[in-house]
C-alpha cells in the first residue's frame, strides 16, 4: 500500500474512532443528562483538549517515562553520524538524539513534526547492531517522523483511551440507573455500548499502528536503498526482545517502539499494535528482490 492509500485508510479509521467516541458521549448524555446532544458535544470538547495536550507534551512525557537522555555528538558520535546521514539523504531536519538506559535492543521516534522530533535508541541496540543494521532501524524511525506518525498514533491512542475510560462510566452507570421503566431501553443500549466500544476502538488503533509500521519499513528502506539491512535488524530484535523484555516504561506505549519490547500472553500478542515480524521481513525481502520460496 502506498503513502496515499495508507493515509486515506488512517483518515477512515479516525472517522470511525470519532464516531465511536460520539456514540459513547451520546449514551452518557442520554443516561445521566437526558440529553444525548449535550453528551456528544461534551465528549468532543474533552477529546479536543486531550489531543491538544498530547500534541504539545507527549514527546516530553514519553522521554521521561523511559528515562531517555538527550545526547550530543560528542557523547554519541556513531549514532549522531548515522542519523545525520539519513537526514541529509531524506532532506529532513536533523532530529534530537536520545539514548534509553536499557539493555533491551530497541528504538523509537517521538515529536509532533519533523522540526520538533527526537529519535531514541537503547544502549542494548547500540551494542548489538552493526552500522548497516543500525542505519536501517534509524531510517525506519526517520520515516515515522517524515510521515508525522507520532502525531497520528498519539491522536489514535488518545481517542482509544478516552473511549475505554468513558465506557467504564457508561457500564457502571447503566447498572445503577437501570430497571426503571423508560430507562430500561437506554440501560440495555448503554451496557452493549460499554462492552463493544473499547474492543472496536482497540481494533481500530491496531489497524492504524500496523499500517504505519509497514509504511515506515518501506519508506525507511527506500531512504537508504538497502531493504535487507532493516530486515536483518528486525530478525535480531525480535529474538532479543522476546528473551529480554523491556524493564522500564509501560506496555500502553509499546506502539512507539520498532518492535514490541514487552512480554505478553498469546491474547496480548493477538491484539498487538505491531504487525507480525515475519510478515515485515517478508515484505522487505520482496523489496530487495528475494523470494520466500
């Protein structure tokens, strides 16, 4: 899927997330206020405020949560050199560079746009990958920055989180307010909405994240002209992250990383925000002219 198709898909998913959010607001308004319009409008305003905060402060919050330290070229010459080369090749501003104090090999990008961006690598990543593989990983992160994926994912996560949070109020509110004549129908609708809305929001958030990961793999490989460098890196990262999961941070932000750094159950893996590593590698091998047969 090309960039235009992927972006169109994201817009459709955001429209669906917004519709779910409005539906939850409608249900809360009907349940507690007797006015669905007020509930829907109120929730749209709340979502707007949450996204405003996410837009301007999510980068600082993420860096703090993983204890990432911004480093100068003197402190991390190898990483700075690789990121600068990719920036120049792609015609992009040089982002800030940070190192995360973790031996789990991984990387992420954050920032609201290419002029206000940071790429971060763990200490383990810098030790494990050779220069070509590290270039492949950093090109993937630079592709996220170029496409403003951090903003896209922040909005998706904010909406999905708000839907989940509000649905809990809908569920418990419907239980305590149900059983009274005209409220019976509203209570039943509220219970159904409270159960299905978070699941639908999670599935849509997964769709956003997975589509952006595939696109970042493709565009990152195109930036450096060597798809197999990223494929080789992903193969290493997948194995190490399963054996050595991240010891800091939260699984709720796992979508930021190039591979999921947290250990999870089969159910968690099924609902992962990351596409299967095997499929990502297969697509990169296809770009490089390799056949899986």
